[in-house]
């Protein structure tokens, strides 16, 4: 369980990234966070594993405060949280297997991992993780020889190799084409369901949010303005989260010149540029 208790984040330049967030995320949920650029999605996600420190409040992970943790206590909590980034964050000149094995570093001494001395069980675990995302056959390829979608799968396998209870994914499909996007989302959903790993994903496509989430949280200006099921996340609810109408480039299934697809008052208006109403 992840609990935000009165959490605020103010950046050194005075920008308020999060404003008094209270939120509980239960085990096994697949939460998608939505909101306009700058709404605070990354700040919220990255405060869970303390990539960003918060300014006020407390964040509890499985009953332990990550806000107050330090040293080995902090490392232990972080070990249970896998992270997936938009740009994959792989060591490009290294093999896929080495990249996945790096997910094990939190389990061993620094010296051992610096020397690349991973026990045989770790290699097995890494291969199993690659199998789960269907790229076991790429284990000995160099990471930079893979397509974007395959590289994102390697980064999912690396997160899995940590044996995490929580996976955080910050815009994991923003660099991918629509087909690959669905494959990566399918992987994340399957892993969430099969391994019961609590998964929190920042996304900007509203149809993907509805399709994959068990719960959608909408942020605006650092505050939660929506928290509900995909069924409750209607076009009107999204227009409320965004404070404006939805655009085509926010719907994966409607990729064409940007134009309004629903107006603020909820009237459906799916129109391409140049199309008459
Ligand atoms: N390092 C920083 N220093 C100052 N302000 C920041 C910093 N990082 C983010 N912000 C600001 O905090 C607010 C929330 O940013 P955040 O990146 O969390 O939003 P977001 O919803 O993830 O947006 P995007 O989709 O564009 O990544 C924004 O106003 C942003 O400009």
C-alpha cells in the first residue's frame, strides 16, 4: 500500500509541483495518472521512490515512511520499487542481459555488482524476466540494436529483476508508435495481473488510460481533481481534469491533425482539421 499524507512539493524556484495530496493506492491496483503537461504527474510519481524529495507531508510504502528513511532503510524500500522511464535509460552499449541484471544491484554489495559478479540465480531470474516480456532471444544482443519497443521491454524486464512490489512508469509509451505502445501497455497489464505488482503509470492518451487502468487519477495544478474508475472517466470528466476540451493528439486511436474531439460542455465533436461539423 502507498499512502500520501498531506504531501506538498515546492521546487527551489518556488513552483508548487504538488499541493496537499492525500491518496491511498492499494496492492495490485493499476493506476493511471493523467493531466496536462505541468500538472504534476512526474512529480507525484517520482516522489514515491524519492527521486524527488517532498517539501511537506509523508509518504508511506507498505507501512514504512520513505520520507523519513535513510541509508540501508531507504535502499531496502527502493529495492521494492521498479521504475520505467520514457527514454528507457538503458546502457546502450551493454547487452540486454547485463541491463536486466543491473536490476539486481540493490540485492548485492556494491563491489560485487561493480565487478559484474552476479550469482547464477540472478541470471536465471533475468532470463525469466525477459521471457515474461517475450524477448528472451535478445538476451545477448546489444541494447542499442533493439527497436524502441524492445528497449522498453528490456527496461520492464530490468524492473522485474528487482522483484518489486511496485512498478512506476513515467510516460512509458511516449516515444513509441501506436502498435508498439499497445504491446508495451499489454506487457505492463499482464505483469500487473499475473504478479499482482502495484503499477502506477503516467500517460497522456486518454483512451489508453481508460483501456488499461483499474483506477484513473486526474491532476491539475498539483492537486487531485479526479479519482475514479475508467467508466467514471468520461469525456466530460477529462475535460474537467484538463480545464479545457480534449484534443485529437490526446487520443491514441485518433492520431491525425490536432483538433477538438469533445467540447467542454460534453458535446461529442470528433472532427479532423478541415472536416465540416
Ligand atoms: N526541477 C524543477 N524545478 C522547478 N520546477 C519544476 C521542476 N520540475 C518540474 N517543475 C514544475 O512543477 C510542475 C509539475 O511538473 P511535472 O513535471 O511534475 O508535471 P507533469 O504533469 O509530469 O508534466 P509533463 O507531462 O510535461 O512531464 C510544473 O509547473 C513544472 O514546471
